[in-house]
C-alpha cells in the first residue's frame, strides 16, 4: 500500500536534466537489476568503480546536483523514523551525510569508490568501501537504509534491515534521473511486505518504505 503526499516544496527552474538516451539506458539497467533480469557482476562493479573514481575530485562542482529537498522532505514528512543506525548506500562525496547525521544517532556511509569516500572526509565520520550487493554487515543490523540516486539490491537491503526498518529511496531528479525507479517497482522487488509513503520535492522525488513483515 502506498500513500502519496502532496508536494510542498516547489521545483525550481534550471533542472539539470541529463541527455534522454543516456538516462534511459541507465534506467533500463536499474529496472532489470532490481527485477533480477540482469546480474551484478564483478566486471560491472569494476567499471562503475573506475567511473566514479575518475569523477570524484570534481564531483561536487561538475556532476552532483546538490539539491537536498527530497531528503529533507522525506525525513520531515515520511512518518516516524526508527532511532537506530542508518546505512547510507552510494554515499559518494558525502553531500547528504550531514543531513542524515542530524536525524540518526549513527550513519555509516558505504560506496564502491574509494576516491569518493576520500572526498567525503569531514562529512562522513564512518566510511566503508563495500559493494552494496554484498554488504559487510550483520543481518537485521540497521534501522534505516538511505539510498540516494542508487541502484537497488533488494535481497541485500531486506537482509541487513531490521524488522520495522525503513528504506529511504531518493531520486534527486525524480523521473528524469538516470537511476529513477518508481516506488511500485521498488516495492515489488523487495522481499516481504512494505508500506510506502511518497512525494515530490524540489527537482526530485522520495519514498519511505517501511517494512511490516
């Protein structure tokens, strides 16, 4: 079941929409990966790592949108958040980590790219280089998973998230984003039963998916 909230934060002018063909190719990959129609391989992980290592030094000024409206709106209106550790997947240079650390007692930032994690020094106090398809975390060990412009690895998210835990699914550019997945697709891919709340904010969109069973 999904509840859709009305927008309260407007979309500013100047949205940095990526090239349609490139964005759709990435969205197709994200959909297929989430649905299990495509496998995540070591070669794919190496390719993604190399790309983001290359982008890291200039990410904040040339690649990142820098818009935090969807994250802030999700935390404000997505319902009560469990007060346990938060796992930030695909944390990059830590642009959004300070917002999460203001909401949760501990945030662990995970990324494939070591250079991205190095750029996050001063923003992310707990940084781990890891592949989100096989996290070095115990089962049911985190209360919240924040996935901001991230590929979806449903089985691993369900494994590490505690009963009653929450997934924050954020797309900074909404349906224009290269890794956008609608909440219905995310819900269908996740094992178990979930309740979702979603809305749009700024340039992007957010969903809070709460594990019920």
